[in-house]
């Protein structure tokens, strides 16, 4: 090998025995930090979020350095993008005004909730997910899954959210104009909980952008990366993602790169 590389044998052994430089040691340590953070993110984060995550852990590293390490190590976000609309607003039920008006910021937990339905394909058939998000922390406070896209599905998600948070009267509740949300039973439940109803304008998905974004993230980071034989498999996977990753470990740029649970705890600590 020394002959091929045109180096002396003594020079080769000197190179092999050379101690690791501080620069090499630092680069190796940063590479290990990046790889660990990447795996902890379920191999979902790109360089911007990995950088923020490492900085939060007290590891000072630039996004440019993270990007270079990821490229050299072959680390890439494995998210997949697809889209399909599910809202059916062709009904004769009464609808409400868009009270939310795209004001997606809230001053405290339990002030504004948004909700929507999405779908998941399994070999066994479709599985539908209704989710309720708190706009203050972006936490999913309620969810329900079922074989059909019914009013009972969305009522179940609302009941779970209310049971967990017990918000004060006057919470602003926003949804699209789907027949499930416009149903008399759902609207009756809102009145029971003393919530203010709000609905997106017809054909305008941006009026409910935050919960739409959550369902898009759920699909890119979980659904499209898996193959579900049964609805039960999908249910277990989605439950684990929401409760043990999205709410508790996944950082969000809209809340200063905190997790939803962290952000709510910060509010509660400040209020105390």
C-alpha cells in the first residue's frame, strides 16, 4: 500500500499513531450529536430543526455545519408529501360565521381550539381521524378514530378534549363547514360546553390552516412511511405518534421551537 500511495513506511506508521487533533475530536463529537438528534426525531428533522434541537440541549452548532454533516453522513428527512381534500360542505344544515378570522395566535391554553377530520388507508379499509388542537401550544388535546366519517366521530374528539382540559366558558371553537360539525348534535354539544362556534368560509382551507397543517405533518411523518394491514395497526401507530412524539417531543417553530407540552408548562409556571 505504501508503494501504491508513494509514501514511506515510517511516514505511514507515524500517521497511524498520530493522536486525534482537537479539531478532529470536535468534528467527531458534533457528528455523533447530529446523528443522535436525527435518530431521536425519528429521522424526520432536516438541518434547521436539528440545529434548534441541539442548541436547546446546550450544543452550540450552526445550521450550515449540521447541513454539511448530514450530507456527508447521508442523513435526509424521510417525510413524504401528498394531499387530498375530504371536506363535504354540500348540506342544508346551518353554518356559522368565520369568527376566528385566521387569528391563529392565542394568549393562553383553552382560549381557541381548531378541529378537522382526515383519513388513513389500510388494507382493511379507510380509517378516519378527528383531531382537536389548542392554538396556544399547538397541542392535540382531543382525537377520535373510526371506520366512518360521522358526527359521532367528531363529537367523541370534542368530548375527550373537553374532559382533559375543562376550559372556561367562552372558548372559541373553529371547524370547517362539514356536515359532521354543522350537525345539530355537535352544535348542541358546543352550547353545553359554552363554546363560541366559528366555521371556515366555503372552499377556503386556509381558514383552518393550523389543523390542516397538523394532518399534513402526520401523514408526511407517519402515515406515508408505513403500510397498515389493519385499522387497529394504524390506530396504535397514530396514538403513539400523537401522545408520545407530537405532543411531548416534536418541536414547533410557531412556539419558539418548544414542544406543545413544554410550551403549556411554561405558561403555567409563569402564571403561578
